[in-house]
C-alpha cells in the first residue's frame, strides 16, 4: 500500500533537493542569464528551450511545454509515480519518511494510477489480438478493406475487442483486476435492474485514446460490420482520467509537427486522421465524436496554432464547420477550411487522389469567411431579395464572431462586389451587431499584440513578488470577467496564502494542480513574467481589458436581442436601459493602485 506524506514533510524533501542540482544530475545545465538551460530531455531539439529557474524552483520547456517542480521532473524523466519520486528524492536528501493515514486525495491518486495501468495493459492485450490472434481476424480483414497496413496498426496501437459479453471481464479477472475498477474505467456496463456486468466494447476495432504524455486514458471503438447493432463509434465514458471534451485524438502525435508548422488540421474521424499520418501529414487531430469545445479551443490557442478544418463534405460536415468556426473564433484563432469534393472524406480522398493532392488542398485552403461567402452564393439566389438577405445575414453573423473592423470592411467590399450593390449598404448591415469600438479602450502596447489579458493576469499572479496588490484586485476584479478556471484557481491560491499570512510559493500551487497541461501553463507564465517599469498601470490595463471584453459581450447580446424586439414594447425599453447602464459602467475609471 502506497504511503501518504504530510505537507511539511513534502516541503522538507522539496527544500532539500535544489532543482538545479537534481536536474543537472540527469541533464547538463548551462547558465543563461537568471536561469539555466539545456536541450529538453522530453523531446528532440537542437536549440535549448528547456529552462530551470533556481529562485522559484521550477522548470519549463518552451518546445514541448512540459513544466513543474522537482517532483514533476523526476516523475516525467523516470516515468514513475509521485510516491516513487517522493521516496527517491527523500532518500537522496537522507530524510526518513513517516507515513500517515490515507487521505481522500491519495485515494483519488491511487485510483488514477490504477486506471492508467489498466488502460495500458488492456491496450496491449487488444493490440495483440488484432496483430496475431485468430480472434482478431475480423479486425485485420476490416483494416485490409480500408487499405490500412501493419504500420497503421503499430503506430496507433490499434486493437480488436472480440465478440462476447464477458471476454474483457474474464481477461481482467486473470490479471487480478476487480470489477469495481472496470466499472470506474467505464469498460463494463451494469445491466439495468441486476448485478450482471457485460463488456462495453464488443466486435469492434479499438483506437486507444492517449493524453499529451502518451498515456492511454480511454478507448474509441468502431464496428467492423455496419449491420451490427449499436452506434458506428462508441467512446469510453468520462472517468477520473478521461474527459472527452478536453481531448483531441492524435494530439500527442500531432503536436510536434503542428508547433513546427504553426498549423493544425482537424478532421472528423480516426480513420481520416490515420490516413493523413501514414502519408506523412502528421499535424492532424480529430475530436472524439463531439463538436469542438471551449477546452479544445483553449488548448489550440495556447499553442497559437492556425486551424484548418477538413470535415466531410455532406450537410452535417458543413454544419460542423460552422460550429467549429464559432468556437475557435471566440478564442481568437485563425480558421481556414479545406473543402472536399461531394461525398468525400479525407480518408477516401487520399485513397483516390494520393496524399500529395490532399496536402495541396490543405495548403490552398481559403480563410473561413471566403469559404462561407462561396457557400452562401451556392445556396442562395443572389438576384432575389430573400437570397440577398440570406447572404448578407450569413456573412454578418460570421463577421460578428471575428469582430475586427478591417476584416469587416474587407468582406463588405467583397460581398458588395459579388452582389452588385453599394459597399456602404453592406457595411452598415455588417456593423449592426458587431461589437462597438469605444474611445476609452486602453492603448494597445506592443507587448499586448497576440496576447490575451487572462494570460497577462496569470503571469502576474505566479510571477510577481510579495508586493502584488491583491487587496486592490479583490475590490476591482469581478470573477465573471476572467472566464478561465486555471487563472481563478491561481488567484484563489494567492489570496488564501495572502490573508493567512503565508508567502506565495509556486511549487505548492503546482502540487495542487493535477492536469499536466495546467501545470505547463503555470510554469510557462512564471517563466514569461517580466518586471515592468509601471506594474500598477500594467495590472490596471489587464483588469480594464477583462472588464471591457466582458461588457462588450453583454452589449452585443443586448443588440442581438433588441434587433428582434418591437421598439415600443416594454422589453425594448428594458433592453435600452440595460445598454445605457452597461455603457455607463464601461466609461467608469478604475481606482488607482496604491503605491507599495
């Protein structure tokens, strides 16, 4: 049974293991200004992007985005659990370990570790069946029909779940796994009204779903015979280690090339993705049978990637493109669309035309607004009043998502030219619901370009010293303006430490953050933080931008709602009053930050 350690003992072990000394014993470090640098031990690179901060005792790689404290480094490098890393560092510092009673968090940690182990071993079992067992012949035949070879099977660790209600259950029993763990993993289903369990995945080709660290966290299964009952695809349900709306299939394999190209391709299905990867186009990912979520957009925004959507050419695919653009545009991402021929998907297109033709399609993909304009002119008669209205309304809705005056003007000209009407009339239509530009917007400084105010706030929260004006922030920042779970968590941690009289220590915050991507954001923010000449003005600008962004959204919602409301109605009067209140609030100045 794993031991659980007291917080003060963790701090003793952490303090006794200087992170520079520990990492230098694995990877030779060289001084680079205030930090130490090396070529990253977690990915291949020629120019050092791996940084270690000796003062704050954390590391961060700007290439693969791994980061954390000394415990995280040993875990990642040695591929071991936290208790093992803790013991190794305690032994290094010659600190005796004292165990205490098992806490709820430790139980959760042990559950996750058990789930990781179970998923890894099951992936190997199913892969073995598909590769060489008679029970996997159906799966091999299906892959052959789809033109996929052993390279696809091997690179994506494809497996096969054979027919039978309890094949997995019997295998798991022989491996010593209890039914309760199988239920926690969502691998078995309990029959309603009874205690009987049966396998979730049966007679399906299985795709292991991996996180950014390459750990198997769930499965996606596809029928090999479309005549069988059940959905064509089924996924693992959400578990302690798997959240479908946060994972993009193939991101662990696509990230390196996507970062190198500055571009990522999103397709709809796993087989589409595999066809791309086998052809050498490796910066391709796929959502897991769901529309793109804010978490997906946030992940891509963190890497500042241009997105190319390559969805099926049918009606459902076009609707999915529209929804994806709306979600991605809200995060400020640039979106292009690689439109496929009718009745085609990436997999079939590559098989018929070759990977070079598909690459050309991706490279020549137009911006979403150009794609949309073409589709609107295909779908509507531009010589009729209803057709003109549909085209202008469709473009206005998309431009409202983009919210850029230059883009609005550019597409007003393009739309007007194709319609044969005056530019100003189209421009007025486009700007009816576009967020207004206010004169009191804080001036844009060079350092703000391409950045989000929440990123700056996070950097200030984890990078600024003990003179951080937390009381002023409490009085002037509304949590609703932030809209970022990790930033709010960092704010709460800093506030709790401040009012309890404890110093802010980044390693203690990292210890509380369980998601590796969130730890990466924290260490990257701390590494990016720079002292400025006027920190009070910088923080005021951050809060002002967060507030105004939130109020602009509220104003746009009022405009949208009032557009369809009778001008003399009570509802219209109420909306106009709300607009005035919002505009008045937006003009208010923030209280000055007192000097410290």
